[in-house]
């Protein structure tokens, strides 16, 4: 196997590869001017030679740079050195959601991550940006508690009418692709919420809702197969899954914010209900004791003699 040559980019000292995909390689590097560790995303040389791909790559950096949100990765720099195109972003060293799903998540952890990503998407959607590739590998962690949405490589700004995709080419990952994406139809923000629904199902159960022999079969299942039922211990989340994975976008949640509000309901999250109950317990106990004391006092208090006229 041919060894990949480490790119040389002025101002950055590259240490090692931390991720690799079909379109790019991500390196751990040091931004020398600030001695700051960064994740340096570099477009693969073959794609860098194609104007369509390097334009999309530059566009990704510009899109994320405009999205200042706690749950969206921060961009520090973007540019090119000759035929090397790169994006320098914050280095998130607490792993990916893909790794955490393999390790196992509690329902409460799954809900917390879902809400954080939903808030990030809600913000991006209000800026007319749709991600189009929501999946566990693209959700990273700044620390143990904070999820961060990354990889806007195929994101689309709805205000930008520039066509950078070949007609009929479906963008996204088949395992998490909405029915409208699978069919090559126009998409809006609700396609991101569908993909997030697939991720939520996987966080809860450890498996994806649709599994087939190949990408085509999986995409077809997203279009035609009924929504699977969660196991009994997780059945309280079924209404949320039903709305997120609705085949018709009109039946889905209209926004990430509404999704977060619904899923945080104490009815869906027993942990929240238990917490509220624990907080109320001292007051309820005090009221019961006061009522019991009053009842006992009334029962044993000597009757006042009535003086005859």
C-alpha cells in the first residue's frame, strides 16, 4: 500500500492523521502563530484537481464560519496552498458519537445528545443552512457532556442558487438518508431531522432502524419500509421516532427547537420526573405531617362544655 505523503501547509506543523474519508483527510496539527492545536482537514489530491469539489470544499469552510454556535464546530482558517485545499478547525478530542454508541448509551444520555444536536440544527436552519449528512461519525464531543456538529462538506445554503452537484447525484449517507434524499428530490431542513431521528433510534437501541445488503436496498427501505417499533423499555420514545422518521416531511417536527422541547418532557424522560419528585418530596411530606397533626389535634381536643341557659 502506497504511503500517503504528508502535505506541507505554511503556518501549520502537521503531527499525525486523526481521520480519513473519501473526500478528505483530517490531521492533528499545530497552528504555529498561536501554538494552537487544530484539526486540519485537507481535500484529497484527486478531488482537489476537480473545480467542482474544491469549490464545494471552500464553500464548506465559509458556511461553518458563519455558524457561531456552542454545538457547531469552530472554524479558524481556510484556504489553499497551490493545489492543497484545507480547513483549520478546533480539535475535538473527546471522540465521536459513533464510538459512544458502540460503548453504549443510557436513554437519558441519548436524549441529552439529541437535544444538543437539535439546537445546533435549529440554529443552522434559521441561517438557511441544511447539513444533509447527519450521522454519528459527524457528531463529535468537546468534552464528556458537550456534543458538537461537524463536517458540513455537503451542506447547502438555501439562499445560494449555485449548482455544485451533478444532476441526479444523491448526497448523504444511505444509512441515515431521508426518503426525499434517496429519491433525489428537493430537500429542506426536515431532511436533517429525519437523519437525526435515525441517529436517535441508533443511540437508544445500538442498531439502525433499516439494515440491508447494500446502499440501494437501505435507501429503498427508508422510502418504503414501515417505521420500526422500539423495545418495550423504550416505548415512551416511539411517538418521537414516529414523527422524526415520517416518510412525509410534513408529518415531521417543523424545527429542532420543537423537537428538543417535546423530547425533554417529563413524560418522556422519567429521570426528569424523578428529579422533580425528589425536589417536591420535602414539601409534600411537610404538608402531610401538618395535616395529620391538625387531624389528631381536632380528634383529641377536649370538647368545650356547653353552659345551659
